[in-house]
């Protein structure tokens, strides 16, 4: 018995919720739409203030649902701005470490830190006395062999048979070897002088005059920083942006409030298997030399898409079939499936076949069903029951007391009036004495 009562209560609750949300079904509303005689007799009585629409929509005179109150907004075509943030480290456009190619003692050093050097400028000289002597020996041998070849050629041209073709060929071979020996001696001498390979700013160096340097010893570093390369990483979802993006905005804590514009020069051809990100390089011009290699930059990559259908996020409804929106067509609701491309704050950008300017339900979509009639908030406001008052015809003098009584009931009792309500029993009431 208890289970049966519980079932009845549950059915009653569900029926009440349905009536509150959607109103009475049309068949039941038609059955109770006829007013009875008592309501006709009291039609001249003042009406109670009209109640606002229930959550499920407005009702007609018979209690049936006339429509669902929703809030709509026109579909807009707006571009979406995608923004990705990352942290990158800057390096010079060209950077080299100067090293020695020979061992020796430093006899000259021009390594003042943080100054600009030109390509080919002498930085360090090593003791080169041995190399100078070797070059002189090689040059002397070359001169001797050159004279011998010249003499052999002159004798051959005069018809002297003592100089054979073989002798002349061997002399010419010795000449080539002597020339190569001179070249090697010159290279060894040049290696004793270390020059700047590029134009740029030289870094700190500990090398000084009198130091003994071994081969491949680092002397200093030179950075060509009239432009910087900022290297940073972006998540995997940025691949689509990299194909169309060309500029980035970078800022550093060294120059608070300033934003530097850079150009993407390259990015990796694969995704890192550990970080699941792609490495990107951007070039930032630095003609004044304000930015230094090694600085940390906060990088922003922005790209603006083509105009896309855009709506408030509250317009999206979800079901097993996916996301959808409700559009208004001739006052009726129709559901249209959509795909959410971007979401930002309280707005979404969609891939949908909806024309620009179409009215889309943004609030109250959960109450709609396909083909349901849509009413805007305040669409029926202010009408009340004025048609019923018109049916009663013009007001007569007999109705005046009742009307005044209704007005007195609204504004409170007025002095000199009995406070009798309209529709009350007009017969005189017996008087009662108050106790003294």
C-alpha cells in the first residue's frame, strides 16, 4: 500500500511540473475554457493584477500554452583572434668563439671586453720568429729553383743539347714543390696572428700578453647582435597557426612596457616526443643594440581568422548527437547542429550553416522542442485582460461605486468611505455596540 501511495505522489509531482513548465495540454484546456455562470455574474468586478509568465511559457485565457519565453540574439560574423604564449631565449644572429690554431706565446692582445670589432681586426699575436725564418728559407729555395728553370729553358731555346727534356721537367717539378713550401710557411706565419672572423661585440677574455696558449684554446666570443634569434616552444595544437602566422610579439622584463615585434624564420619539422611541442625561431631586429643575447622573452603568437559565426556560449545545447543551437523561423523553434571551433570567455565561434543575422536563442533553449512557438520577454506584457473589459461594454453609472471601491481597495481606505469591497453583500449589517 505504501508503494502504491508513493507511486501516486510521484505521478502527481511529475504532472504538476509538466503543467508549470509547458501549461495544460490543448485537449484539457479546451474542456475547461468555458466560463461558468458565476464568473459571468461577477465579470464587472475589478480584475486581479495579471501574473507574469511561468517558467514554461505564457498561457492563453483557457490555460493552454501560447509559447515559450526565450531570449534571442542575431548571429554575428566575427573573426577569432588566437593567442598562444610561450617563453623563449634569445641568441645573437651570428655568434662565434675565437680559438687558436697554433700554440705559442702571446706578444700582443687587443681583447678589451664589450667593444665592437670589425671582421679581420687583429685580436692576438703569438711569437712568430720561427715561422718568419721558415718562410725566408722556403722563399730562398724557391728563388734558386726558379733561376735554374729559367736557365734550362733559355739553353733549350738556343738549341743546347746538354739540357734534355727530362732535366727540364724535373726542374719544373722542383719549382712547384718550392712554391708549395713557401705557401705552407706563409700559413704557419699567418696562424700566429688571430683575427676577428665577424663584425660584432667581443666578450670577456682572460688572455693577456705573456700567456702560453695551446692549440684550440678559446680566446673570446664575438656576437653579431644587430638582430636576435628567439627560440621558443609551442604546443602541438599550434601547428595550424604556424602555417599562416608570420609575426610574434615579444617582451622582456628588462624593458617593462615595451613590446618588440619579430618575424618567424623557421620551425621544426617534427613534434618533440617528450614535451609534445614544436620548436620555433623568430628574428627580432636590434639596430640599437639594446637587446642582448641570452635575454628571456615572453612571446605571444597571434593570428586572426576569417569572419566566423559567433554567438554567446549560453546558446549552445548538448545532446547525444553533439552540440546544437535553436534558431527562430517564423516564430517557431528549429534545432541546428553546430561544431564549436573556438571558445573564448563567454563567446564561441562555430562551424554552422546559419545565415548572418538569424535570430538564435541564447537563453531558455532548454525549454524548447522542435516546432515550439517562441515569445520574446515582454512580448505580451502590458496587455493584461483588456479584451475582456471591452466585452463588458461601456461603464455605466451603476458600475461607478464598484469601480471606486476597487480603486479604494488598491490605494487603501480613503477618509469618508466605508471601505466596502466591490462584490460584497450590500445588505446592511446589524450594528454592534462596543463595550464601555
